[in-house]
């Protein structure tokens, strides 16, 4: 009787191979399963890690034979006594102790990111990853607001970390929204600006959002009505007013963002806002304000005398 087949060897190692079609239409293969212990071997076999799908992807040649050969030659690994301790052992514990001792104000942003990444990336030094995130996205807020797809572009940032950071941003957004949903919005202006900055200040494409209010200026609904490109979002005033009537709203606040970072309203912004305000006035729907958000600040039409 012969020995185990190549596929049997992969299966015994917890690796599952399947055929796929690559984005360009050519044939390919993917390996799923418990791949982490074999990541170096998979990389040497010309595999590419897809963090979002959490599989290794191979283009062209079937990797089964080379992987099976690699498994047969795979070293069992060093014992704990033989293994050289990574240089960052101890750093994690010291950082945690500093944080829990109340030294929070002395933490640079990248160290806060390190604390978050410790929970998701257990086997490597995460300081370079944290610094790379700050450099790529400009700030801690920019990191948390980045889309999962953009986060996945960072080397060594695994899928668990991408999910963790995206969930943290959504949690922060919801907490900020709770603060403005407890009473009249006009008396919680600073909290409203905090919520809007968290929600859309760092977005890379324009979006148009409307906060619909009741007669007591309490929040009825908070909806994104349009999403556009990096510098344009089509807005139709009649759709905004129509939705206000459906919700029985008596007032609203319009919000949109400028991904460029400059919150100065354009001529088109001013024209559209005046058109919408006039339409609302005829139907007893007051436009309290139009706020433009950006990563560098915000502008208010009401404060600027444009409403």
C-alpha cells in the first residue's frame, strides 16, 4: 500500500484546498483552515494572504504538491527552552500596567492603538503596525474612521484587528448619538458636533445626512439620504422635504461632509440650502441649520448668516 496522498497530508494538517476563479477570470486555488502554523510555508509557495476572506490565494499552478512536500519537511518547532524570546516580551505588560495606573494622558496615540491591537494580534510586535496606521490615516480618529478595506491594506494587520477597529468606531458613533437623542438637539450643540465629527468627519466620500426633529426639537430620525464621490453628492430638496412630511417632522438640520478637509460652503451648497429652506417654509418645516463637516473643522450656515 502506498503512503498518504498529497491532499490527505493537507487535510491532516487542517488545510482545505479548493479551486476558485480569480478577479481577472483566471483559475486559482485557495487554502483555508488552520493556516497560521504554516504561514511561512504558504508564503514561500507563492501564496497571498487575503485578510478579508481569511484564506491563502494561489494564482495559476495547483500548489498541492509543493505544499505536501513542505509539510513533510516541516520542522516540529523549537521547544520553549530553545525558543528565543521575542524582544517585545514584557513591553505589553509594562504598557498595560502604565495604562491601568492612570497614566492615560501620557499615552501617545500609537500606544493606545497598541493596547487595542494586543487583543487581536498575539504573536508579533504591534508598535510598527500602530505607527503605520497613524501615518497612513493621519490621526487616531482617522484610523478608527477608516473603512475595513483600507485598514486591510496595512501589513500585518490581521482580520481580527480590522473587525476590532471597525467595531470600536461604530461603538463610539452610537455612544455619541445617544447623547443627542436624550433631549432637544439645539441645547446640546457641542454634543451634536462631536457626533457628526465621529460619524462623518473623516469619510473619504461626500455624504448628505439629515436630522429630522419634532416640535420639541427632539430627534425623530437621523438618515443618510445621498452618498457621492470625493467632491460631489447630488441633493434633491423635494426628497428631503417629502421625507420630513412622512416622518411628521417640523424641523430639520442638514449635514454633509467635505473630504478635502475645507468646510467652507460652495456656491452650490448655498444655493441648494436656500432652495430647501424656502420649500420647507411653505410646508411648515423649518431648516434650523446646514452644517458642513471635515476632518479639520466644521461650518454652520446659521452662524455664517446664510440661513
